[in-house]
């Protein structure tokens, strides 16, 4: 199963944001265990680096990017992906780029806390909590 993880899930863990931290951390733990093929949109890394460097310094930001590159695949952020994002019809361009990136990577799901933001997107969105339930159901005999 290919899944793209949205930036808000990554930030829930990086910033220990409550009450979302626990489910988001469980999703990232499943990524580390390679329970599914995990993807992130390229611009998530630049945003993560910026925010972590601002609050924790350059070394922490570089380490965070290295960790994400070790555990996630990143689809190319190409002109074609950006043009596709413009055509999707979503009101938020950043979310449209996430959706187009997920589509480019042939992902079956986008794990996000903002499911409604992706209603018009080409890839189904699911919350971390619901995704964990889906994974549990898939493992059950």
C-alpha cells in the first residue's frame, strides 16, 4: 500500500501537538516499521526544515530532513505536478500540490487531519486515527 503523509501529521509529531500527537506518532512508527510505502510531498521537507531550524537550530533541522529522507519516498515536484495541481480545482494550492504529488506517486491514500480539504482531490484522504484502523483491519485474518 502506498500512502502520502500530509505535513500536518509530520508537524503533530515534530511539535508534539496535542491532542493529535498520539495517532500521528503511531502512523510514523508504522512508517519506520515499513508497514506500508510512505511518501511525502517535496515541499513538506522545506517547510519542516524552516520550522525546525527556527525553533531548534540548523543541526536539528538537517537531522529531521535526513530522517524523513531515510523513511519516506518523495515524488518529483515537477512542472507537470504543479500544472496538475492547478487543474484539480481545490481552493488551497498547497493542498492541491499534496494531492497531485500523491497522484503522481500512485498513492491510494493521503493521511491528513484535514480530510475535507481533499474532498475534490484525486486521492482519498483519511485521518491518522482512521488510517490506523484501516491498517488494523487489513492485518486481521
